[in-house]
C-alpha cells in the first residue's frame, strides 16, 4: 500500500464577495463525493503547483485566469493542498463546467453554514470539511 501523500493545487476564485465552488461528482471512491469543494486537482509529475492550478482551472471550467496569489498549504494524512486565489473576471454563465456535478457562487454566510443548494442535484449538499476550513480562513484574512 502506498502511504505517500497526494499533492493537489486548488483555487479560491472570488467575485464581489462571492466564491466559486464545484459540486463534486457523487461517485463512490473519490474524495468528497457529492460535496461542494474548490476547483483544482492533482499536480502531475514534474509540474509545479502554480502551473497545475492554471491547468486544472482551464480544464475544469475553461477559465484562463491571468494572475493568482498563493494563499497557503493545507496538509492532512492523505493530501497536501496547495491553495491559490484569484479574482473571477467573467460571469458565471461564461464558464463551462467540464468536471463535476454543479458549480455556484456562494456568500461567506453560505460557506459558514456548511451547505449550499445545487440546482443540478436539486437539493442542499454539504461542503467538504477541509474546503470549508480553507474558505473560512481566507474569508477571515480577507474581510470585505
């Protein structure tokens, strides 16, 4: 069994005090199935976290964000999350959801309560615990 941690790069994308989140596919075996989370994904061999986050966001929603800032690194027993943030400079309807069940812009209040409604799922779905923690840390450090 491989006990090596997986490295991922994820992005906090924000617009007018709203935050873009992805409802992950509800597939058993993936991390946080059916939970709201941040967009991003695995860092490929030989890839740096900053290159990976740009690639993942482009693949997942077709957004080529011009600049971003590193926010921090969050580790648990399974995953090392390299977190970046950037403004979302296009409207939600200009994004194309290529991965995941749904996406939406959420307020800090939505994030604090820990669950949000999904139009595609037709129900309220929970936020992934680590992703909620990252978002709350970001909101606390960047009040509007």
